[in-house]
């Protein structure tokens, strides 16, 4: 199946607002000042007139939601507008088959599948809408039908022709484009309750930590200015991982950064891909500094010395 035909089915032109657009991304790279090749995913607005989607051999991904059109393509939760598909990822390996036949099934690696449910445009432009959509994904994961890592209205997922790190090329195994649901009716048909423990949109849990809009963190401000924040949860902001080339799934290049006193006391960093102690918060902050971002070395050196002194008391 052509990727352009796939996208036309997921995002019918007559349902798109002029101010929004589907978004696709594909792998790219550049050589930094240290001579190291940095891999990342380049984002691009999609339209039926887009050139290259069918002709270029790349691991294309697409965002489950449309995004607001602006100066450049972005898929932060502040940018998403309407979700058009509800995915269940890693069916056959990390998840079991859902009880409802989807709109399509992609084989993403041998024996591993993504089930996609096309839905009527569901408003995710508000914290309440984005939170409900994410609650559906989390509820599906808790029921065993989805991978717990497949979350958020700003999520990107594979389309036909995406290249797995093993060399396997994603292909359509089953195709039912006339299967389209209202999101809430779909959850009823799946007999899954959206989880109350899902992400809470743009704010952290009430009364627990600082709301994101009230965070005072130069690292977070820099990440926003550099357009490195791609999603927001109640504990973390989703950022491009500096060590994505070490991930077991290279197409998943995201990590989590917890701004100062937002998700927990202090700051936090987690790539969620088990880089180990060699790629933690201190290394992330050092990477930020190497990119000409804010430096917190003195603060962290002082804290480390204090902790070391206390451990010797």
C-alpha cells in the first residue's frame, strides 16, 4: 500500500480544518561540533500534494493527531488539535489481541503488530480532551491490549514502509478502512474503561507539585526554545533523547525530563530505554551545556559534595 493512500484514509480531507494538518516525520541526521553524528526525526506537515512520501525509502512515522499549522511543524500537546486514530502497539509480543477488529493491522516486525482504530475526529486541543485520549490508551494497556509505552495524543506511530532496526519493513497485514468509531463508543465496544491514572494534560497533579506553567527552570525554558519538548505528562515532559542511537527501537527517540519541582522534588531525567547510570540526569545536563544551553555544573557539584559529606557522617 502507498503511504499517501494510507494517510488519505486516516485523515479524510473533508474532515480537516484549514488551520490544522496531519504531521509526519522521518529519520535524519547531522554532525555536531564534536564530529559526532546525531540521529533525530525531522517533522513535516502532510498534505495529499506532499512529494516524497511514496518515493523516498525512509522509516516514516505519523502523528495520531492533527497539529496546528504555524511557522514550523510541532507536535507538542500544546499543538495537537484532533486525534484520528487510536493505536494498540506491540500486539503479539507485549500485548494480546483486542476483541474488536481494527481499521488496519500493520506488521511492524516479525510476529509483532500494530492495531489501528480509525475514529471520528476527537478534540485533544484541551487538557481534558488530551487527558481522556491518553486515559483510553492507558486503559487499553492495563487490559493487556496495548504496550504501556504507547501513550499521548502527540504520539507518532509507524506507517507502511517504516524500517525496523532489524531491517524488516512495516507492511499492511489487514485493511478495513470502513471501520470507523466514535472514540467513547469504541471503548465501550472494547469493554475497556479509560484509566483514571492517566496523564493530566498541561498540569501536574493538583496540590502535589508545581504546575508546569509555574515552573522556574532554565533547562526547561531552553528545551522549549529549542523545540525539543514533544509531549507533556503529569510527571515528565517528552524530549528528544541525546542517546537515541542506543535505543533498542531507534524509531523511538524520546526520553523524559522532569523540570524543577514539577513531577518530583528537584529535577529528573529518564530515557526509559535502560542506558544505565552513564546516561542519567548529570550527563543530560552536561549535554545541554555542550549544546550552548544553561549550565548548572556548580549547583550539581555542590549538591554532590553535600551528599558525599552527609554519607560520611
